[in-house]
C-alpha cells in the first residue's frame, strides 16, 4: 500500500513537472507579449495567484465612507483623472491604453469585480497588483481617496450619460489634444490665425 502511494506521488510530481516544463517551453517560444490573449491555463493561474495575494484581514475591511452624493462625486472625479485612461470612464476597460495591457483591465461593471469585497477593491487600488499594469496608488496608512474610488466602482453599473460627460472634462489630455482644443477654441471665437 505504501509502495503504491509512493509510486503515485512520484508519478504525480513527474507529471506536474512535465506540464510546468512544457508550459515554460511553449511560453518562451510564443513570447510574453501583451498583444494576444494568454492561454487559458496562464489566465487561470494568474487570477488564482493574485486572489491569494490579498491578505484575509484586508478582505474583511469595510468602507468607512457611506455612498453619499458628495463622496460618490469625489470618487468619480478622482477616477476620471487617475483611472479612466486604462479602465475607461464607464469601467469597461475599452481604451487605447487598456487594450494594450496584459492582463487586460477588467470590465469593472461585471460580476467578477463587483463580487469582490470593499476591502479587496481597496487593497488592489492601494497596493496594486504585481506583474500587471495596475500600479499602487494609495498613500501610506489610511487612504480616503482609494476608499472613495471603491464607492464609485460600486456605482459604475448605474453611471448616467450626464456623469460620463462630466468625467470627460476631467480626463487627462495629451499635449496634442490640448493644442487641438485650443486651436478649436480660437477658431470658434473667430481668432483663426492659421488662415491666410
């Protein structure tokens, strides 16, 4: 009996080692670029590892900010300025930056994100996630802005078109976009210096 159990353990470890080696060889041959979707096994492992990286104590934390209109507005404004470049104003992740990241930013309106606890969301915002495009945004100690972002993430599925338009005004702009806006403003005011 012990002999058979020992054989099964050795065979199991050998099979696991072979699979890991095969996965490594395939990954190296394909490369580690972020343009194409990873194989299912890689996505599965990545999700499990990041979920395991959140301490149990952090999972149980509760948001100290109630979802008042003022706190939601502050969270929305902060999100528009800091998060929307990758996650989109509506939380879909469908942005120029987001589509070129691996793993892709999740659609934060969907169940996979919404079922996370407030503490998990806060931990991810505050500490980031290694080996992804998600940086650590929080300040040391208690971070009110990250908690307000959690409030806003809970609100994403109810986001109105009016709120989205307000957010568009707060989104960061590139120097090229700012120059185009200024040129358009001058034209609309009748001060078109580019004409002969």
